[in-house]
C-alpha cells in the first residue's frame, strides 16, 4: 500500500519569500502525485498533479512541484509567497488501477507580513 | 457550476441519534468518496464508490454506511452517532474508476456529536 509523509506540520514564511513544502511518498511503482490546498472552512482544491513525463509540473496560483524518483519526493514550491497563500496544503498519492488516493496529514502555511 | 454539493453544512447530534449526510455531483463523474478530516490526521477515507452500483470500505468504515443512490448521489449514514464521530466530513468525486484522477471536493459538513 502507498503512503505519504509531510514532515512539516507548520511552516511560517515571510510575504515575498520563497516557499518549499516537502512531501515524501512510499510506493513501489510509478506514483500518481497530487498537491491540494485547503482554505479555512473550505474543501480541497487541486493545485497540480504529476502522472508521467516532465518531472517539473506547473500548477495554478504560481505553484510548481518537482518529482524526484531517487528521493521519493514531490516537493511544492513557489518563488514569492502572498498573504493569500496562507492555508493548509496536502500531498496525495494514487496507484495505477485504483481510483482512491492516500493523503498526507497536511502542512499549515502561515504567512507573516 | 455547482460541482460537488454537500448537505447539511453544519449539524449537531446527540449520542445515539442517526443522521444521513447527502452528497451530489453534477460533473458526470463515475467515482465518489467520503472522507473525514480531524486535526492532525489529514483526510481519511471512510467509503468509496468506484462506479455506480459498487461501494467499498476505506480506511475507517466502522460506524458508517453508504448508499450510491445513482450516478450523481452518494450518501453517508451514521446509524448511532458517537462522540468519536465528531469531525468534518468531505465528499469528493473523480472521473475514472480504474485509475487515479484528480478528486473534486465539496465544502464539507461539520458534525458535532454531544
């Protein structure tokens, strides 16, 4: 079975600074990887996904993520954080042949002025 | 474009009461899911329906039942609510029943059990 680890429970970043949120997965074959964002009181919104091909994936709101097979990682990045990016971020992994996803426990991003 | 609609948005129950959470999607998706979200636990899958006419247990199915009423609707029932079921419940849907696809989420139902 696959699993996801998000090592950081909370991260605080200054507005305008760069951001990297870590995600490590465990899965024997090529994974299907996702990043979601959740604003307070809302459901989850898809930021980006990786299925195959180019290991650097662009998403919405200026986010990108890089798949590194050798490190079993799929870290989320943004060059310059805005106050509106404060939210909880979830990494998820899926497996070929199954519709279900396994989610990490999330990283709460706080943005300081 | 409603996407995934969950009702109700908030509910307070007493221990032992029953309750059905409703979910409907208008994207013609094949697969639907119920999750619960608790602080520090992320999202945990309760039940899912890969396609109309099928349902399967997820990670935390105890105390819950589901019904896939038709392609659009997927309900979650608590037969005898317990305080441990206080949580935020999310319904989601996705297109492909045979492979991982992005899931689209509703805004959640906040359920408190006293």
